[in-house]
């Protein structure tokens, strides 16, 4: 199936920031919508392969660069700067971009896929707007960092001297994955990302993945994590919403399988009861980019098609009853 790629900008409703958006859609009527929320210090173009794959299977895909990332900046110096939107802007931007796609393809099942930091944003979106979703995929889930609240206090203190556009080498070090020896001897300093050498070479040499957050970026990150892992304030309107967590066995962001399951249990505690997960052996943080990524891609397609079929069956049953 042929696919169509389009790129454009949408002004954020929060502060007017021009958000860089890309869609990849099938050249025929789509069967569903998949919105992707990317991770920290990366950009939408890294998701072109998986979007092309999903579009070839009939899904209309959309992604935007989060504020402070990729093309969603006013200047190169603003990479890692979240402007005045902060964590609320991150969530509002996702809602805005998803709504644009829904208007273009009304009535289709709508799925949100969040990776890493993007999975935090996706779950923050879920916390307030689950009624808009038909399914949620969480990839590369970062476990809760107990120092989140302290981190917010540190950022606030530093902002008093440096402003919210300032940087902190200390926070850069704390947020960076610390090599525990499991990837010792590998050529890339970012070997934890995935085992695919081609992806790592691109990642290591991409200026849009090699920048640091400003203080405003760290503050938004800490607040989003705190929001997602707090059991308070959840508006659960679809307890049976299908949610699928995926992670690589060797992903350091997972912490351990026990901590990974704790992240899942938070959603169960607040009322979601249709959660499944898959841990992929020998894979690292970016399972969608791994050497054996086709395994994950095929599982993703199967999951989306299954969810689509259940929606169709439920509608048919409803019509029969009427």
C-alpha cells in the first residue's frame, strides 16, 4: 500500500508556538489513527520508518515535535527550552495535534503511542482525557524517580540565578543514563538506546538528539513525572480502555522488571483494568528501532488490528440490540 507524507505547522493554543507536525497516511481510506509522542531530546523524523509501516497497514499516523525539540523551536538556541507552556503545554499540544487528525478522519478509532518521556506525556494526557482514546501504547516507560520533588526545588532555585533558559551541568549528569557496565566495550556512548549500529551512528551524530534541556525543560519533565505517578486527580471514564506497555529487557529506563510492573500497577490502582505488557528479550530502550524491530512492529500491528476488531464488534452488537 502506498503512503502519503505531509509536513506543516500548527500554532499551539497555549502560547502560539509553531509546532512542527508530520503525517504519514495510506493513499486510501484509513482504518484508524495513530498519534505518536516522541521521547526526550529527539525528534519526529526518527519515527518515519514505523509510521510508514503502520500507514502501509492502513493507519493514518501523525506526530509533532514537542516544544523545545526538532522544528518546534524559534531558534537553535531554544532546543530544550519549553517556553511558557511547560508541562501543561506538552499535554495541550498533544491534544491539539490529535484533534487536527480526528477532524481530517472523523469517526476512526484513535490510538496514542508514547515513547520514553513521550510515554509520560501520553499518560498525563490519559489522566485528564481518556475519553478521547480507543487505546494507549506505552514504550520505554521511565520508572519513577524518587527525587522528582527535590528536582523541582533545585530547578526553582537555579532559575532564580540563571532564568528558565539557563542550563545546569549537574542536572544534565543526573538525567543521563549511567553506564552500569552492561554495554561496556561498545563503540557508542549511547549504546543503551538500542543495539542497532546504524541507528546508533545516526543518533550519535544528530544535533537534534545531542542537546541538553534548559531549566524550563527539566521543570516540565519533573512535574510530568510527578503527575503521572501520583494516584490523585485521575479522571477515569474508560476503565476498560486497552493499554499496552512494551519494553526491552535490557532497557535501563525500566530499572528492573519489578519496578516496570510497579509503573503498570499505578494505572491499575486508579481504575484501569485492561492492561497488558510485553518485555522483549535482549532489546534495549528503543524497541521500535532495535535490530529485530520487525518483531515489535508486527506485534504492534496485531494489537491495533485486534483493538479495531473489538470496536467493530461492539458497534455491530449495539446496532443489533437497537
